[in-house]
C-alpha cells in the first residue's frame, strides 16, 4: 500500500517536473496540443499539460550563417569561388517551426543558390568594385524568400573572391599598366605647366632685358656653390656688342 503510493507520488513528481519549462528572454516556445498549434509562449515560466502538450524552443537572437565557397561563372565567363556570411533572426517563431522543416538548413540553401545566381549576372570587375551594391541585392532577394518562414535576413556580406592564378596575373598587369598610364599623364601635365611658366618668363625677359642679366648672376651663384675648380661663364651678347661696334667704326675710318 505504502509502496504503491510512493510510486504514484514519484511518477506525479516527474510528470510535474517535465511539464514545467523555463525560457530565457531571447527564447520562445511553440506549443502543440495533441499535434495542433496551441500558441507561442515565453519568456519565463511555462506550464505544459502533461502528455497533451509539447513545446519546441526557438531562439530570437541574430544568427551568423557562413555560406561555404560556391563556384560562380561571372557574366564575362570567369570562374571564381565566392563565399559569404548571412545575418538573420526569427521574428515569427510559429512560422519558423510550422512553415519549414528546418529553417536553418533552408536559409543556408537559399543563401547558396541565390549567391550563385546573382553573382553570375555580374562581370568580374563589377564583382570586385561594387561589392556593397551586390550585398544589398543579395540581402533583399534572400529576405523576400525567407519571409514566409518567419525569418528576417538583416545583412549578407560577400567575404572572399578567389580568382584563378591566370586571372590574378592578368589583373596585376592591368593594374601596373594603369599606374604607368597615370604616371605618364602626371608627367605630361607637369611638362605642360612648366612650359607655360617658361613662356611667361620669356615674355617678361623680352620686355625687360635687365632680367636676363639677373638670371646670369643667379646662375653664377648656383655654379659657385659646386666644388668646381674651373667655371666657364658665358658673356651676354649685349656686352660683346659694344666691342663689335668699336671695331666696325674703326674699320670704316681706315682707308
């Protein structure tokens, strides 16, 4: 008699313990009563009807899902490997449990297929330079497909784009050629500006001949600073003109 009562008390205690659930602040419980959806409960202390109600816990925190590398053929027929990461969270626990069998696996598969299809519509240069724009397109498309499951995709980031070795060498040559082109343009622009300044200086010297003499003196000062034993300094033609005029005038007076 006493042993049977003790057994009943022990069984009732275990049933009570199994019917009491505690959910954290970021957790919700999807409750099924005899197989039918009975509502979402939580957080805090949850009481379930023994043997009649079952509960499935769902986390509402943002999850980071790594999309494995995918073989992608771009619009300009370049084969690359691309991987990405998705950030999402459940906003309707009932849909995440009822509408799809495994929302984590389904979201991962949607991310992989969308990554291949969307990146295949872009050229390689666009993929490398406009990554932020592509991320926004991926996020919008994946989010629209996971919305019926109660899953909100907040961000999709393309992490790495693995190029073939031949394409890496081609891009390196292209970058080198671009740098050389810019260098030549800068050099030509400098030459053009310098020629403009020299033309302006020549115009000033043509109006004021004394500036030529000052330039000769400046050149002499610059040469004197060097460690040279002999300095050859050209005389101005105006200076020599005085002597040539004297010689010519003397030659005319001589019969």
